C-alpha cells in the first residue's frame, strides 16, 4: 500500500511536528481481516511505520492491508478519547463511526 505524501492528516506518541498538523483517529484493516484503531498527528508517517512493521505491537503481528478511514480531532485529548470509545465498539459500530459503508 502506498501512502501519498499529501494525504490529509496507536496508539502512538507521535506529536505534531508543526502547528499546521492536526490529530487524527484512524482505522486500519489488517491482512487477516482484523481492524486496528489508533491516533496520530502525522498520518502518512504513521502509516509508513505500520507498513514497515514499526507501528504498534498489534500491527506487527497483524500486518496492515489498508487504511479504511480517518477522522480529524480538535486536540490530542479528543483523539485519545475517541480512540478509547471506538476500541470498545463491535466492528459494525466502528465502521458506522467512520461512516464506512457496511459490507
């Protein structure tokens, strides 16, 4: 999967590298059909990390197939709260949260 450099913006400790970046909640589909939810302030970089096997522990064990969706947050705190909330949801509700068409 290629990640475009101009893509609009785990848990992760990645912070903004400039004032123009915003925090994102993102949903990945893994090759085994499982899903991963994380946050970052630099989505293209974070996706490259996941794809290179340097993302979170989960995505090292379950390699990433594709980015399903992302959602901009107003702050890191908001993104982290969304991440906690979404991780507790069943898959169908996760997809609805991101407005992803269901199967």
